[in-house]
């Protein structure tokens, strides 16, 4: 758009008059509409949209007083054009919506029915639906009916195309208004489309790092490293520069760069390609190499969004909004408009990609990562420890990463994670449940789980060697909730409880051992769990309005759908009880020791089991230790134990656990002879017989509970199969 006389500047009122006069009596535009677009899109740099509409309303009132029906009609055509072309702002700007309602009431009050109808906004909902449909990518569907969901089986070209699909899907949802908000606020706060784009870029970069670090040997890490270099090559061929930046940034991150043993196994040609990509994306000379390559690209291409947003901010801050008193800086407005409009036009170029939705679901769930720099460095140093004792270098970002992605850590949305998990589980059973009985083999599931860059929690199995759809869903949901630091919307109200009947943990299915205060019970929903499990529960509390904390109703297990009966008259300790317990333990030193191991067991020298792991099976043998005297019962240890090999061989960056060690200061201060005398105690025969009888009774109750659980699960599966058959017969 040649600015012509506007190049010297113009006031807002003069520009508004020019735009209104560009409509004829029939509502058609006379000549070019770029001046109109410039005003409606860029006015927010000077005033709010509601203030601009107030100016238009004042002109309308003045035209009514002058009895200028043609001018009134042109003003209404201008407003209709605004609503039609930029309806999105009317959906999010409440003050603009209120000003528009007042404007319409003014026209209606003066009997101008035609004017009132021209400013109708009832069509906005249908326009929004059409816009969402238009933003869907009609990509070429994969020719394969079933594909492998294992990372090792995926070709670099397949990965590059699926990543490009996800990137373009995110890029296409950024509107003109989102770019303008970024210019005005210089941040992505309250800009969800921009936040999702940043989260995707950071997620891909972290995913690359974690996939490399997930391999146990330098040779295997070098293979993954080389594979991602080939993915970067394919991304460059697809002209997807934003994802290319994320992948290259992940490979060049200092947590990967420091792996000297791994780099020794990377082929020379692969390193040469990586150096070329790094040079292409280097920030030297204001990304000169990238800008040159970008200008040479044609047809479909995805820009490095951070570079172009940085250009918008630089242009906005370098030049003033006004040349002098109330004279708009039109060259600045035009430059910003052209730059944003170029990015919007790129969204209309749909790529020709061979997209497989199952692979997309796999990648989408894999990219739901929320690790910190420190956690990634823990993985790196676990793979290749430092040789010298010098303090570790400060974690640094890759030199090719744009500054705009730093400091952005959007909170994970439970609904979105649940949707990603459901889609992923559907894809797994579509490709691996060959006989369609609702189960896949344990071996296949372990291979799929190993394709993810993070380790998982322990999973229960209904049938030996087989995994059901419900179990996999609960497995992925729990893993994502634990490792994305997901806070539940409805937390539990756990209180320490004594159970008079055998009770199982609703979180890990382990038995709640002990004489008193065996575990914790939610006062609202009745969920029971171990002390070490109550912070790992990922199921929301569903309050029972007709029950209390001390009722005898069974508690519901959300993972299996099985009700577990707790003991009659379970007691919740009050503050008075806690005070008495506190008085008993006076003089004891509490020592908190951090531990990073994934599993915990409880060892009590008086009543708890010895070396008992809370595993994934209910049939694990539990051995009660012999009782001790009061002096030895003062020692209570919550000890960390080593876990069995994980499905994914990567070290586990879990939250720090802590255990409490009680030590009786009085016994420490006593003379050595007296201490030796205290240790030479013997167990009375009657007490030992009573304990053995209690142990046998608990074992019988445990077996009965197992049989009831298995029977209930069998009935549940039969009902599900029957419902499915009835549904098919009905259809």
C-alpha cells in the first residue's frame, strides 16, 4: 500500500473519516481496503477498541443531528465491516461488546431499524465455528493401516513430518490479535495461542535431550543423537525452521554437549551436518544466515517465531507512535502491519504431509514434559559423572535458542493431559490389540513405555502377562501427573487413622501394616493409603455428602473399580491424641535425610514388616518381625530401598523424598554398659505365640481379600463384554 500523502502523518480523526468515506451508499468499498485494515488492526497501539467505537458513535450522533442519512449509513457499513472482518475481538473484549450494545440501542431508539440490523452480532458464533473448521489441517492420511509406535522403529522422515504437523497446527492458531497483544504487552501473558507455541518448542527441545539421556550406554545414546540429526535434516528440507531450532537446540544443549563418551561414537558426517545446522541458526549478526535462507524459501514454510517477534518488538520500541502532537506515525504502523500480515499469510499455505494420527498421539503425549534444567542435568551427570571434583558449571541454554522462550512454564491442564492419554491408549490398542479382547501383552507394553523419555510408576495387572486398557490409562495418567508436578483440583483431606480390620492402600494396593496408625484415610471420600503414598495420589477427591470419616462404608478404588472394606470403627486421631503422642516422643531427635530413589518401604522394629516393598502385586509374602521392648521400639525408620530395573532405562528425576529417623537421646546418653544390658532382652513365649496367631489370621484375611478382588474384577469384565455385545446387537 503506497502511503502517499499519509507518509507525512495524519491524525486519528482524519484517518477515521477517510475510512468511513471509503464506503458507497450500497456498502461497497471504493478502491483499496488496506487503509481500513490498517486502522482496524493497529489502532490498539494508540487507544482501546471501545474508545475507537465511542468516536464512531459520536460521529453517528452528529450525523443524526445534521439529518445526514447517507453519512449514518456509511458509518453503519463501517461498523458492519469491523464486526465481519475482526469478529474475534468482540468475543474477548467485554468493554467493546458493551459499547456496541449501547450503539445499537441508540440506533434503535431513533427508529433506524436498518442501521440496527447492520450492527447485528448474532452471526459471530457461526463465524467462530467456521474459523475453527478452517484452521484444521487437511493433511494427507498415512497409507499404513497400522504402524509401529516404537521410537527405534520410526524413520527420521516420519518423525519430521509428524513434528511439522504439530508445529503448523500450533502456528496456524496464532491470530493477528495475538501478534498485536504481544507487541503491546511485550510478553505472552494471557495469550494462550502464543503460550502453546512456546510450550511446544520447549517440549520438543527437552524431549530430544531426554530421549538421548534415556539410553544407558554411550553407543545407544550416540545412535539416538545421530537419528535426531537426520530428523533435523528432514525438517530443513520441509522448511520447518521453528522445529529445526528446537531439535538443534536440544542436541546442542550443554547437558548433551558435555557427554564426551557419547560424542566419541557419533559419526563424523553427522557432526558435520550438526555444525551446519548450528551455523544456520546462529544468532550472530542478528540471525543473518537464517534470514538469508528464509528469503530464499518459497511455498510452505514455518518461521522461527521468536526471531520475527523480536523484530516486531524492536520496531515498536525504536520508533515513536506520534510524529508530533496527535500526528500518527503512519510509516511505523504500516511496517508493523505488513510484518504481521506476512506471518498470517503463511498460515494459508497447507503442507503436503503423510500424517499418521497414531504417531501424532504418541508424540503429543511424549511432549507433555515439565522438567527443570536441574533435573535434566541430574540425568546427564548420572549417565556420565564428572571426572574431576570441580563444581558443576552453571546450567546454560543452547546458544541457538531464542530468548523469547525462556521463563515460560505454562501450568499443565489436567483435561488436556487426560485427552492426550485417551488418544494415546486408543492408538496403542488399535495397533497392538490384534484379537481385540481389550488386552495387550506385557512385552509389547514395555516396549511402548520404553519409547517415552521418562520412567513410570508401578502398575498393577489384572491378568498375568496381559495389560488392559483401563490399567494403561491409569498408568499413563498417574505417570504424567507425578512427573508434570500436576496439582489436583480437589485435594484429599488425609488424616492418620487406626484400622481394626485388614485394609489395603488404594494407591499402590499394598497392605496397611501395623498395630495402630497404619495409614491415612481421606475424611471426605474415604480413600486409604500409606504415609508415603498420600503425596503420590493422582485421583481427585470426590466428596461423599452422606458419610463421615468414621463410617463403615467401603472405599472405592478409582483404578480398578473395586471396593475395599476398611476395618470397623476406624479411628481418626484427634489433636489431643497427637499431643499425647508428642509428649511420649519428647527428647527424640528428628533427622531428615533426602533420598532420590523411586520406591519406599516401611521398616518398624516393633510391629512393621522387615524389608517389605510395596510392589505391584498383592501376593507378595509379608513377614512380621518379632516384637521388641519399649527401649527398642523408640527407633522407627522409613528407609529407601533399591527398586527393580525400570521399563525405561533412564535414571529417574523424581522429587526429593525424605525419611524420619527417631533416636532416643536418653538411651544415647546412658553408659555403654547400661546400653549393652538393654540390648540383651528376650521375647516372652506367650507374646510370641500371640503374635504368630495374629500373623496367621492376617494372612487368611489377606487371601480372602485377594479372592474377593479377583471375583469382582472377573464379574466386571463379564459385564463389560456383555454390554459390548448388547450394544452391537442393538446397532
